[in-house]
C-alpha cells in the first residue's frame, strides 16, 4: 500500500511515541523523513535518529527526548503543509511559531531546514510542520 503523506506518518509516530512515553519509535525510512529528523535533532526536540537497511526499504529509528522529570521536549508537533493544501512562504512572509519559541521545518531549495536557518539563508519554501 502506498503512503500519500510520509511526513504526516513520521509526525504521527513521534506524537504517539511521546504520548505513550516511549524511548524510541521506528518506521519506514525516506530521505525526507531523515532530513526532518535532522532538523528536529539540531533544534533539540529529539535525542537522535538512525537509518538502517531493513529489507527493501530502510528503517528509521527516532530516539525521543525527555527532561529529567519525565516531560517530553515536544509538547506539540503538527503538519502544516498537506497534500491537499500546500503552504509556501517566501522569507519575508514566513510565520513565526509561538512568537519565535517554537520551530517550523521548511523545505527549501537549499535543503530541509528550520525557519530560523531559512531566514538566515534568506530562502523560502514549503512550510512542512511546526514543533514546540
């Protein structure tokens, strides 16, 4: 069965893992999912991720991050641009997540990066998801 929105699948796995207080979640891998996980790791929302060869498709394992008191680093993670309604922003009109306290993941011509990195690089792109 083909998947119509692999990024939403990644976000749902992470959201469900955080809700169940799992240490890690696993799913099928893709380059886009790995790029989104790389941004989440750089911004401090996940501890680590790994891509391994598992049969025909690879397997992506995400290590979730928790505070010492057990609270997750991710409070909310939502898909912004969807297959039915894509959201593109140039650098001047890119919205800020929670007045700059959250992070948006943006797919640009220079790769997948956070909204802060996109503003610094002066590029816009598809507004994939928001995390805080």
